[in-house]
């Protein structure tokens, strides 16, 4: 389990619901003895985003490995939500939150030998806004970035053209994990082949869609205070294998071929539990799994279609039939573990009768095959998705069946994970299925503000004001009110149809210990170790 060892520094605390960490099976005890160094931890994941650069990935299966390669300026306590020191020992902002000054710890280096200094931070932050479609998360944290001033080798100031309160939490994420200046300077595609960080592990090899192998970084001595031991990681290596089939991952864990599996399927829970496998779980903050409409498409513009889709989904049935038992039904645009979440379940409640009335009133009438028609057009909603979670296909097939009951035909359009960023950027879609993890409500602005990247083509309107206000509000009460208003508008206008809160469920063998969750429900392997069978 992780614990807080707070160094003297500024600490920002936000309210996080249900945010305990979870250690892996075989937590140190009388039989296992104290942690011991050495060994290889083998992890089976469902997918690979096709890129080995933490600043360019947002798929959990890829983040699991790449989070180990980079350190961040700060860390976020998964229990309290407090922002604590890591590479930065202290920080402060001006009253407007348009300038943030950080002091770095001394002695940290990247694995190519270059120092983690203010110039290296500047090289990273200057490069992030120039990333392509894959870098949307990192770019969102730097909204309004105006530059970084190097004050001294261990001191720098990050400037913004407008208030940016959420930047501090952004500095704790993998997306702003620091790369060596040489890595940061490479092209996007070159970086996807592998990068150099300052983290407790280095990339030993990466084969797209197959494996990522990490090796322990010798001499590592600047870990987060949330780590449970100082110095180098215990493990010699960590190998991440792509195994798309849930049943195969579970079988590999039971046979001892792998030590940890991600994306435990509901059907695998009982046999894994019977085999003595621990299944630690943690709800992910951020955007729940759901359908988000392209507002520039004719169907996305149609409020009746959006409301009918939202009201036509029986979330309880979907979660109960498809997702692991620890999963919560979505209650609004934000997952319930996200700071400043509010319950908007009334606006998205399953109500097929209301959905039918709304469609009737909008002129969508039942056709001869049961699919509604208006002006000769059948009500067919194409939903673009990728297999980056084992639950995606069965969840969408059940949603498809439910919506067919109210006269909406859902056309499921499966794409490769690596294609999704380009599709979002092009706008060549009607609706997308997915989720996005972040322990800060600014995830709403980065995804839905008409002034941002605006992949969903939201028009300027009442939503923009609260999204902008929550990013600028230094007062937590004002920020909470603005975030609540944004959630209300998104839910009442049915801009999104949230379905299920992602809950990260791992399967962990009895010989693997201290596989910890961070604040974003990704794994941290610095403290992980293996015992003999």
C-alpha cells in the first residue's frame, strides 16, 4: 500500500470520493517476508495504442507501462487528492493563476545522463503544444500556455495568457511526465518508437501491438514521497504483453504464465477468485464510458435524437450484464470519483416512454421494420469505437439492442485504436464511444469547450462560460459551482450519454506484491516486488 510522506511544500487538497489505493495480492505478511529485489513481473494487457510516448497516449493499457518511465513535477495522493512534491519541491502561483513558479529538487537525471533541470522542463512544455492529434491530453493541461522562463537551473516560471488553476493537477499526470530534452525534440512518430525519461524504469524494447519490456533504472533516487521505499525499484524487469482475449489473459494468470492481468472480465471473476487470485479495483475519475455526439453532424445537432439515445439506455442492465461487479452506473458527465462531481442521474435516467414521446414530437415515426423514419431518412446512428477495453463490444451490443426497442438503429463502426485520434480530429464521425481518465473536472473543458480542440464540434454557447470559469477559479467554492453548472448543461442538453464508470480491476497472482493504484487508477510499479512460489 502507498502512504503519504509529505515534504515541506505547498499542498493542494481536493475532495475525492472513494479514492483508496489497492495493493496487489500477497501484500507483505508472515509468509511472504519483507520486500526483496529482483525478478520480472509479467503483465497481460488487452491492447496497445501503438505509441511508446507517455505524452501521446491516453489508453490505459499503454499508460500502465509508460507511467513507469517518466517522473512528474508533482504527484497526487490517491486517498486525499492532495498534490504533493515529486521532482518539484515547492511551487506557488500568482493570485490570477496565470503564472506558476516551481523549484526543482537537485540531482535527478534522465537515463541518458542529462539533468532534470529548468531548461529540460522548458523543453518539454514548449514542445507539448506542438504535438499532433495524439497529444490532446497534454495540450489540454497547457491551455493558454505563453511560455516558460528559466530563472535558475532549479527554478522556473510557467506563464499562461489566462487563469489556469487545473495546471497544477496536470503536472502530476503521465501526460506531463518529463522526457529528456533529446527525446522531447524528436518528431511525434519518432517518439512513438520509444522515449527517455527520468523514471524508475527505462524502455528496454517496444514492439507495437505485442510487448513493452522495461528494465530497472540503476541509481534511481528521486521517487515520489508517495512511494513506500526510497531508491531503485525492486523489480529487475516488467514485461507488458498484449493479449486481447479476456479469457486467455485469465487463463495465463491461473497457469502462472503471467503475474498480473488488466481488464478482468465479469465472466472471469468467479474462476479467478476460486483460484485464489486477488482482484484489487479502483474507480477511475474523469469521463465515464458513454456515447458523445458530433454536434456538427445532422443527428448530433438533433436534440430529440440525443435525448432519446440517452433515455433509451438501461444503464443498470448494461453494467450488471457486462462490467465487473465493482462497476458503478454513470450518474452524469463526470465519474463520481472526480473532484467537484455532481449527481445528474435524473437528467439521464432510463425512460423509454419519454424517449418515444420525444422522437414522436420531433417527427421521427416508426417505420415498417420498427426503425423510425423522418422525411424518408431512417434513424440510424453510427457509433465509432475501438477495442481498447474488453467490455466495449458487449456493452455496445447491448446498447444497440436496447435502442432498437425505441426505434433507433445503432450502426457499430469498429476502428483500430491508433485510428481514433485521427478520426476525432477529422470530424468524420457521428458519435463516439469511449471514456477518459483524469482526476480533475477540467477534463470537461479540455473535451467540450468550443474554444479548445473541440473534437465534438460543440457550438459556442452557454456551456463555454462555466467551463472557462472553473479553470480560472482559485476559490474552490467558485470552482465547484462552475463545474456543477457545466455538468448540468451537458446532462440537460444530452450532449453526452454516459453509461458506466470505468473501474480498473486487476488480477494479481499471490506472488506479486504491492501493485499500487495512483490517483488516476493507473498502476505504479516502483514498490512492486515478487516472492517465490
